């Protein structure tokens, strides 16, 4: 009877703690183990960060993180950068290598450096906003460099590939070649497993995950949402705010006013976005502030993005000079429970 009671008590403890058994058997790094030293040269990281505005402003600084296949200028120079500049909001944008098609583990180092730099510039917590891969990859920095968590107030993802996608089945190990970031965003990728290990969110950070039900790239669309960990989370489809919203994957993170309204609600209030606060009048706007259909630079940015975007769904075809691999890049040693 005593042994039975002891066993029952042990089971109660495991259930109550929730992560005890998982933590003991996880192949991934503990969530609070200090992150590794950055391997990308410091000068390279500094040169990749473009900043604008007065960082003593009372408006929360924001870091813009680009999507797969595009440069940060192609993604944001004609929309969000213009909007934030008009607000007087300080912002930085990261120029990722290889049109954001390289190893996302390397991109993670650019994000760590950017977070630390912006925190030092502003002396306050920052927000990070990204589209597609850019709506997910900041979480790699937060997961494996725990010091960055106290520097971030808001994470805003637009159609973020937080759990990968089933829409790109053409990357087949041993049969086709694909670019690193394309391999890593498969729903079955080892990268995705490591990213979501331990906890998807962290205390002190508000997560606003915006997606569209018409997404043709991140499939299923709701996989952009986050669910575990101690962060404050809002998972919201643009159609939950504007039932007739039609913008899909590429446009939800570039011109969609419903997504913009949700992002601004998160930036201007404590905690993540609250859909009930969004004025329904926002649904009648075709473009968000900062987007000007008469702006020639917008069309030039879209044209320059076509080679990178066109390379993403096509196996063994590479129009932007990114690495081409026969399989997913190996996980770095710092991601494992043994470490380096």
C-alpha cells in the first residue's frame, strides 16, 4: 500500500509540473541554457542592420524581419517602413543573406545581434514584426539565446511559418535539391521540431500571430498560431476581424489593412492585439497606411522580388544564387541537450 501511495504521489507531481517528464527525456537544449557565441563576424552583423528614426521616442521601436525569398527592402521599404516613419516610430530592418533563403540558424544570429543592438540603442524593450519566415525566425533567437527574452516586449507574426507547411512537398531528400530555408520550413523539418521544443512562447513577451484563411503557402493556415509556454498569446485570422478579407499569404504581410490594424493594436496597447478593439471601418480600406498605389518604387520592389519568390516552390531551381542542398541542414550543436 505504501509503494502504491508513493507511485500515485509521484504521478501527481509529474502531472502538476507538466514538463517534468518531457524535460527529462527531451533531446533539445534546456530552455534557459545560455546561448552560444555568435559565429557570424560582428562587422557583418552590424552592416546588415539598417535603422531609422529617433530611438529616444516614446513610441516602441520595432525590428522588421523579412520573408523567405525576398530582401527586407523588397518586403517592407514601400509599406511598413513608410508607415512607421510617418508615425515617428523608430525602426530597424535586417538584411538577411541569400534573399532570406539561407540557413535560418544563421539568420537567428542576425536576429540576436539586432535585438541586443536595438535594446542598447533605445534603453527599452523592442517589438519584432515579420512576415512568413520573418514571422517565425525571431522565435529561434528567443528559444536558444535566453538573454534576448528580457529585451523583447512584442512579437508580431503575419502568416508566420511557426509549424512549417505542407504546401511544399517537392523537397525530397536524395531526389531533389532545395535551398536551406525551404527545407527548414517543411512541416516535418528537424528545424521546426527544435524551434518549438520546450516552449513556444516565453513569459514577459506578448505574441500576436496574424494569419489569413486564404493562405496558400503556410498550410494549414492556422498552424501560424502558437499555443504553449508562458507568453501572452493572440492567434487571429484577418477574417475574424473582417469576414470578407481576401488577402492571401503574400499580401497579408505587405498591404492588408486588417493585419496592419491588428499589428498597431498590439504595438499601442499592453499585451497582444485584441481583435474586439479593431474598428470595423478598417475593413473598408484596400491598403494600409504607407502603401501608395501611385508609388513607382512599390512596383520596382515587387518586380525585383520575383526571382527569389519564384525559386521557393521549385526544386533544383535557383534564381538568386542561394545554396542548393540535397537535404535539410543539420541542427547546430547548441540545440541539443548535450550542447557543444
